[in-house]
């Protein structure tokens, strides 16, 4: 068990696997707004260009949706 971090039931993670998870997670977070814009363009034919500013706008929209979901009261009819 030498070199293992976060020992758990499966032996823990090595530093290399943790670094790989961080790189893959960072790439996923950075590319998700492009996938969001591409999906909107594909489904609705909006013709939104893929550039930095639309990426940034998608990040703002996705973070707003996440914040409303986490902290907002939502739109549920149940009280």
C-alpha cells in the first residue's frame, strides 16, 4: 500500500490516478458549455456560433441554473 492516498475499502488512490481525475474533470468542466451550445444548435437550429463569448454565456447560464437548483425555492407546487 505504499504511495496510496485516501485509503479506502479498495486500497485508495495513487497520486497519478488523482492527477488524472483532476485533468479529466477539468476538461469535462471546460468543454461542457460547448456541448450545451452544440446541443441547442442541433436540436433547435439556432445557429449560435461557438466562440469564447458564447462559451462564457453558457457558463453563466449553467451556473445560474445550478444555483437556483441548489439555493432557490424552485417552482414546485408542493408547500
